[in-house]
C-alpha cells in the first residue's frame, strides 16, 4: 500500500505521518478528525485576530486580511461599501469554529487513544466494522467516495440557499442582497471557459446549484454501484493503493489552488475590490507571482495579493507532492537518483 521497493521490514521517520495510518482505518479516521479540528481552530482564531486589528478607516483590501473579506462577502455581520458596520455575526461564526474545533480535536484523540487502531479488529456485525476499508478495494473506496460527494453537494446547496434567503455581498450595490440562482445550462457551459471574467452573481449561484446536483447524483451512483466486470490493469489494478490515492487527492487540491489563485487575482465580482483590493498583474522573475497594480505605500500588499500568491505557491508545491507520490506508487525508486549522481563521479570515457 506504500512503496517498499520489495523490502519486508520498512520503518519511516517521524515526519512521514501518512505511513502511520496506512492499513489502520481507525487511525485514519482519527487523523481526519484532528486535521479538521486544526482547520476549524485556525479559521476561528484568525477571524477573531483579524477583527481585533481591523480599522474601519482603512480599505479592507489594504489591511492584509484573509478571513474578514470572506465573511463579509458572505454577508456575515453588517457590511456597507466594503466597511464592516456590525461585528456580532463575525464574532459568533468565529467562536462557533473554535467550539467545533475542540469537538473535532476531542474526536481525534478519542479515536486515536480509546478506539481500535484498525476497524477490522471489531466484530463482523458491529457498526464500526462497516467503516473499515482496504486501499486496494475499489468497491469500498467508491462507496466512501460517494458519501464525500454527497456532503460536497450539500455544502453547495447550503451556499445557494444562503444567498437566496439571507444574501451575499454585491459589489455593484456595496451592500448585501438576496440572490436567486439562474440555472441556465448554456450560461453554465459557457462559463467553463470565461469564469475568470464572470460578472453575474445569479450565474455564480446557478453554477453552484448545477454542481450540487452533479455531486449528489454522482454520490448516489458511487454508493449503490460496484466495480463493473473484472478489476483489470486497464482499470488501475496494481496502482490502487494508499500512495496512489494520496497522489490523486493532492493533485485535486493543487488544481483547486491554481483556479482560486487566478480567479482571485482577476475577478472582481466574487472577490470585490471593496474587500480585496484592485485586480493583480502576473509578474515573471525567478518564479511567477502576482503583484498589486496600485501602490499601497510602505511596501504593503493587498489582501488579494496575499490570497492569490498563497494559493499559487501552495498549488505548486502540492503538484510536486502529487508527482512524488504518483511516481512512488508506480514503483519509481528516488534513491536511485542519488546513486546515479554518485556513479557519475566515477564514470570514465575510454577512447581507443
């Protein structure tokens, strides 16, 4: 399930944390819960931190903020012309994130210390055994994938309904307004190619509504169907394992990070100028990066610049992680690269 290069007894260093959950589904659940708790804690703590240093007299996009512009964009708290007028909603949301982070952290500790490390150790008829899985079992993995897709679909529905009944920030009005989604399939298809320039909140919500439908239908399909026919090499037999699936997951995150970076850098409907600052320019030197098109003075950067560059470089390094784990899953031994360089020092050319 992890590349061992034919060795029967392999140990990993402490920082190779993924190796600790391979073959132990209980530990895998524990790490998932704890990881979700860390993300919840960051969001809650950073939201309160940014709120404590927020200055209403300075444009929000010039204050190096990340959480507050997103919360304001969702219409949480009072927001008028890019200025926060009421902080109660932001405090509530941030505090709830801190509370839920403690719950998830406790769940991670509970699964890690009190419950079995491998759910296969439970009796066959017990409920925990239902969630046990093997990395090379396509039927069980597609069953788990189906549940993930349904939860993602529910999240998309939540966003659509929130915009419909509560409202989100409309930069054209400088205020929060209710948005009814436009489920126009031709618009949705066309925006696959020009989404960076999309300027209609109705179209944005329509895309999310359509995405929710696809994810829920796809989730139901994966839950109630199994592998069709024999699981052959053409379908990935021999490659399906912990290392390979990790590489698939990492490249998915990388793709989303790149999309978010370019969308944030150029789009002013979803990322309003009031909240994030002016659109950015792509610069090339040692490596590509986004720069502000407006001088904020004192070597400051806009929230848009921080957000776009963070996503861009995280996406780049996630892509490298994908290549690393994908090649290992295919059997490539990275240690041979060092050996090859060592052999080059002793290589000789003989001319007869």
